[in-house]
C-alpha cells in the first residue's frame, strides 16, 4: 500500500528522503497555522488509530490521540498487558489481526525489532512512537522546531549533551543527516551513539562525537539533552548518575554555545539532573513549544500516511 508520502510505515527517519521530510514539515506548518486560525482538517474522518504502549507516555499518547480527533478520526489506547500480547500472542499475529480493524498503528515498545515485525505484518501504516533504538517522531519534531525557532536550518549546528547511546540521540543523528544540519554529541565514554548512525551521518554532515561537553557545545545553535536514565534502564541508575554528572546542561555550559542558542529537551525532564531549572525555565528554553510541535508534526505524518 502506498501513501501520500510514498511509503507505508514510519519506523525510522531513515525511511524518509529529504524531500519527504520537507513535505511533512510544510504540511505541519500549514496545519499548525490554520488550526490556530480556526480551520478544521478532517483528513482522516471515520478512521481509527490503534496506539500500542509497552512503556509509559505523556506527550506521545496525548498528542497522537488529540491529533486523530482533530483530523476527524479516533484513537484507541492499547496497553501491551491489556491486549493478548502480554499473555504471549506474537507481535505478527497481533498486527495481522488488528490491521483488519484499524487504519493505522502507532507503537511504543522496548525492542525495535517489534516495530519492524509490526510493520511487516500490518496491512496499515505503522508509526514508531519510540523504541529502545529510535524515536523518529521526536527527531522530526525537533528539527521542525529548530527550523521554526532559528528561521532556517542552513549552516546550523545541533549539540546533544548526555546519553549518546539512546533513542533520541539516534533519531537526531538521522534527522540531521536528512536536513543537512551539523551535529555534535558530548557524552561519557561507553555512552557514544551507535556507529551505524554516526557513520551514515558523517557521510552527509559534520559530526563530532566527543567526551568533552565544552568542546561539543562550541558553536552550537541548539543544545539538546535527554534523561540520563531512559525507560527500561532503571537498574543502571546509580552508575549513570555518576557517569553523566559532568554533562549537565546548566548556565555555565550554555554560556559556551553560540549567542542566541536555544535549549531543547524531548521531555520528561529530570530537573537538576541533565538540565537545571535555571536553564529549563529561562527564555532560551523552547521545551514546551517543542512538545507542542509533536502534535502538529504527527498530524502531518498521519495525514500523509493514512489519508486517502
Ligand atoms: N517525548 C516523549 O516522547 O514524551 P512521552 O514519553 O511523555 O511520550
Ligand atoms: N530516552 C528517553 C526518551 C523519553 C521520551 C527514554 O527512552 O526514556
């Protein structure tokens, strides 16, 4: 099944061409402006999105559900342990059946392989709402937000400070690759991003991976951080808090970035761990606008993948 975007699923930003990313951004920008002007976009009237969650969520759950309502459709929450997956039904069996009822599936899972299995077995579009490996809707929204806040992405540099080996960092690397944005990652030894994403990004843009946070933030137009203990990593908490302590995004670190740099975070934040309240609540922080943009960007993604 082909869509208005030309692909069936969004499992990774690597599924998209640069042109497809811009198609999403332009539609998201239009939808955002027109929604504020009171226009309705019932592109998905009568359609239903199934939202499968194996992990908790605030933003993803609410923005997808509200997005479906605003597009004239409906969304249903499917907790992993509320459906038969929790009792051993296989992911492909689940996908084959529920895609006979649903018009789209958004899934948040631990194993990225489960996103791939869902996409392979489902008749309808599958959208990755976060796996241990990737968070593509977040990465797309983040570059959309940079574009909106900085006016252009040309010659810009995004700097991620903290856990380099996580879903958000990987999707930021992928997004920067598609959009020609330079990226630096400042992280402790042993927490560097996966080489597959670094090497593909290095072919397209300037990539710096360093253990020195000061070196990373030099020349930054946007400084980004994420929690030090991602969902599912709780048993490593003590080790991580120690390793990441020198990588806190605070006023002293931000002062080393470019003048006018913005501060970003996918949220939820652990205040005074990866990000101080002083910075998070300051005028250079765009975290709440960034969270809002999840709604606009995902509406564009759903309209393009599910729209008839
Ligand atoms: N950023 C993000 O995905 O937030 P939630 O975990 O609240 O969905
Ligand atoms: N890296 C974080 C992102 C949360 C939106 C996690 O996986 O918990």
